């Protein structure tokens, strides 16, 4: 065998070895979801948290700024006929995994008590998708522990959604914003909510 042929075979073998080895290296592919998808997933999860004893989620209060009523706008008609190509290609977030459902169940058990303190003005929904203490009336010492437990579950939920949907860590802020928006929409009249600009108001 000539020296030139030996070198060619050696080079070929090295190339095959490199390709085989590179195939064993795990590659992480980050997935970026449109904010609309994140908002939709957040709304679905918050509805599950609010499931009442009869098994039906508590409907959110009607939006005051919806002057169109039930009539779809031209843009909504178009969306009903044919979804945008970009949206059709992006899958929905995984929200029914065992880990996500465990945090939902934990929050669901806490929700009635949390809702009572929201009604007294002692707890409000922040712009980061968390709950915060507010200057309500008759706020007991148990409020602090309730807030800590709820926020612990919420952050666990947000991080689980990122991990199980292959979202990069930088998307955490968008996930929290989506849940903050969902909770603002579902807040009852008189409850504290914080706008995206950081201003606290009573709904």
C-alpha cells in the first residue's frame, strides 16, 4: 500500500470517528414562544388554579374596555378563518406535565384563603406574576407566610415551564409577565393589581 493511500485512509477514519463522536454530544435547542402563546398558557393554568368545587373554573370578570361585545373585529374574523402562518408553526407550551400539575394542585388548595385576603386588600397581584402584601385592613400575621408559600409555588411553576419547554433562562421575565397579565384580568373588583408600569391600583 502506497504512502499516499495510507494517508487518505487515515484521514477518512478520523473524519468518521469525529462524526460519530459529535453525534453523541447532546445539543440544546432553545425554543422561543411568541408572547401570545405564553399568555394563553398562563391563562389556562390560572383557570385550573381557580377550579371550584363543582369542577368548573371560576370565569374571569368581563373586560370593561370590550365595546365590541361578542362581535369579532375584522382581525378576529381573519384569525378564525386562517391562523397566522407563524402561529401555526409554533407548538403550544406543555402545561399538563406531572410537575406542572403538582404546583397547580398546591396553589389550588391555597387559593380560597388567598382570595379572602385579596378581598380585604391585604394581598395584591404584582407585575412580576407574584403576590405582594398591601396595606389592607385587619391583615393578620399569617399573610406573610401565605405570600411566601404562594410565591414559592409560582416561581417553581415558571421555572418548570421554561425547563420542560426548552425555553432559555432569559424568557423567565416574559413568562412572569404573561402570568401577571392573566392574574390582572382575573382579579375581582376592589382587589389590588399592579400595572406593567409598576403602578398599584384597585380594580
